C-alpha cells in the first residue's frame, strides 16, 4: 500500500521516471559489485583461457600473445583432434615449424580442416602437376590460398585455362616453380577482361599474346587498369598497335617501373640521346629496358668510349645493348679491331 501511494505521489509530481532510473542504476551497480566480488574472492566466475591458446603455444610454437589472437577463430573447437591431424599431415608433407606457423598465421581456421576432404586433395593435385615435395611447400607458403580452393570447381579449370594460354602443361609447371601467384588470378575480374581489351581495343590477336605469355605469364595477370596505363605509355612512345613489337613493348614496360624507365631516359639524355631517339630505340628493341641502370651505363660507355660508336648509332641499333660485356662484346670488339688493323696495314702496303 505504501509503495502504491509513493508511486502515485511520484507520478503526480512527474518524478516517477527519475525514481525508476535511479532504482535501475542501483540494481546494476549492486549486481556488478557482487559479480566483481565473486570473481575477486572466489575466482570461479572468471572464464578460463580457451585450451587452444596453450595448444598453439606448445604444439605450434606461437608466443602467448599470438596464440591468444589466433585462438579467437578456434573458439568453437572442443578437442584437439582436428588440429592434431592437420599438424601431423603438414609435417608429413615436408613443412617445418616455421612453415606451419606461417600458414596458420595466415588463417588459423586451417586447423579445423578435415585432412582427407580439405587438404589431401589439394596436395595430390599439386603432385599430379609434377611438383616435388619442396615445390609444393614453397607454393603453399607463397600462396596459402590454394588450401581454400576446391580442386574440381576451381583448380582444375584454372589449370586447363593456363594450358590453353601457354600451350602445354610443361610450361605451366615451369612458371609455377618460378612465380605461383599468376596462376591464381581471377578469370572473370582479370584474365578475361585483359584478353578482351588487347583483342578488341588494341587489335592484338590472342595467338600473339600467347607467344609472349609463354615467357612471361604474369603480364596478363595484372589489374586491367594497369594494363590500360601501359597501353597509354606505349602509345606515347609512338609504337603502332598493329606492330608485332607492340605487345612486347607492353611486357617490357610492365617489367620496368616508371622510376627506372625515367632514370634510363635521363641517362641517355646525359649521353646525348634525344627523346625521339630513345622512343625509336624502344620501338626497335623494347627488351633493353630490362637491363639494370648500372649495366646500361657501362654498356653505353663501352660503346662510346672504347668502340667509338656515336649515341645516334647506338639508338639506331639498340639490340647491341643486349650483348654481354663479358662474352659477346669483347669477342665482337676483338674481331672488329682485327679487321680494322688489317685494313690499315693493307692501306700502308698499297
């Protein structure tokens, strides 16, 4: 009765909401105080760290802080059965402790995989390609995403597509051993748009593109906007799109950063090349752009200071910059010197 009277008085004076708020606050305070006390005194209400934290430290070699972070993705596990199976399988496939930590760091959920259903088929696929155990370990360390992919829905179609582009499985394997990320480029977002752009807008047939890809498959795996930027740069150099050298120029530009390209332009200016001569040299032999700046300088200095070529002559015959200073150039120079000496002696005798 007293409580009802109090509520009536509070309501008439518009104080009931304030009263309710204060009562709720006191309840929360009292409740949290009791909980805190229970945790402080008894300690029974504080949850134990997930058992996977200790497991990641002892079985994988992670630090406690790393283990605490990675265990968040494994909170649903109730036993170490699957993680044990995964670790044993990876060790049997040639992974050492550091390699296992790198893979698990990328995605701790790998420890939840079913070995027979999720992992073994991917390793078998890579073995069927012809990769050795060390090749497979290296491939997964460089692109652990392969462990996510379905063999029949993703990996096999990808292999078939690259075989059609490069012409043989042997070439696919050869490039997989060198650089594996190109293999996993998106067909829909990258490969098809790039091939369509080169074919439809640049007029380059796929057969010509395939010839280039056999030596550099990464070229077609770049972002479509990056490829368009390369085409714009090739256009600025005056390279005709219908020329067979156009796609090779694109590959050369793709493998040389803008900074290195500009550094070569500045270097040749210092030797007396004009911009038009540099552009002409690129159109004739774009692969010389791949020479390191130091080697580029040494070769130009050799041809100018030792052989006596003019910068204009080098620009007109840029393929000589591809010669080896240690092998082909000295032999060529000796032959030229010998020929010049004979001509000089014959003139004296005459």
